[in-house]
């Protein structure tokens, strides 16, 4: 899991443990580089991410409504 990368959260913020280009992020989720740039700009304007050089730091709220399908199986 992305947040289990051994990186300590600081007040609800997590460092993305990958340094990828916008084009590479787009290839992962099958959207264009321009779409990724717009999404990241929107999240940054909403205070959900910040950037330090090439490092992206995300706030936990970005993941609050993401269903974790792995937890479904661990509860059974």
C-alpha cells in the first residue's frame, strides 16, 4: 500500500514514495499528461497536496473516501 512505505506521516500528510513524471502517472491510470497536471493543480489549490521539488506530499483526506478492498478480505 502506498501509505505503508515506511514513511512517517506528519500531521496527516504522507510523502509519495515514487518520483514519477506526469506522463508516467497518466500511463498508470490511463489518462493524458495534461489531465494529470490538471488533477494535481486542482488538488494543490484545494490543499490536498503540496510539492517539494519533485516530491509530492498528500493529505490523508485525499484517501478518506477510497474503499480499501483489501480490508474487506481481512475481516472475513
